[in-house]
């Protein structure tokens, strides 16, 4: 019985792992995608505060059902990207749009320092929080912020950097 249960768990977890294939998140790729978009975008680095208890969790018996993204109100305080770098003060409300795919949901920690790409949509600033980690980067290193600024300023914009 234990062997059958172990085999069942392996097959179940193995098929779920194969279902979620992520390429490594890359802030430069995100910047390029935002820049090429017809939407208006901003990049902000700072503290993100929200009610973590509202983050979605997908129960095991509901993983096959598609879920609509969960929207959470959040506050971000920091600096937004401009011609001189991340120097302009930013303080405002943002909406975290948290997506789930099967058992995996995007996530963040309240009080953490993040680089966030904000899409302006119908008067809201949206941060897409994906299971694969794009659009929101915890504890960004100075080198990462410099690379995003260089891209913004028309300088080198190579994906796949080690930050």
C-alpha cells in the first residue's frame, strides 16, 4: 500500500511539475516587453506592503480548475525609474494581480523591498505577480537596478545577466 501511494504521489507531482515550465525570470526581458507594449509602464523600487493573508492558495482538489487572478490592494514607497536612474520619489497605491497555475501561485512578502514593473490600466497601477516570478523582483541588487536604468537610457540591454 505504501509503495502504491508513493507511486501515485510521484506520478501526480511529476505531472504537475511538468505542467509548469518556467524560463528564468529576467528583469531586462520584462523591461523590453514593457517598453515594446502599447500600454504605459513604470518601474519602481521600494517597500511593498499588503495583507499577505489575502494571497491565493489553491486547494489540492481544485488544482485542475482555472482560477481568475486575485487582486490585492497594496502600498509601495520608494523611487521610480527616470532619466537619472531610480531617484524620483514614489509613494502610492498599487494593485497586486496574483495569478495561479494549477498549484502554483505568484507570491510576495509584505514589507519586502522589490523592483516592480507597474502597468497603468484604467487609473490603476498593476503589478502582475506570476508563479514563474517575472515583473516583481525581491531585494534587487544595485547591479540589477543599474542594468534596468542602462536599458531605459538607451544603453546596453542584454538579457540573462547575473545580478
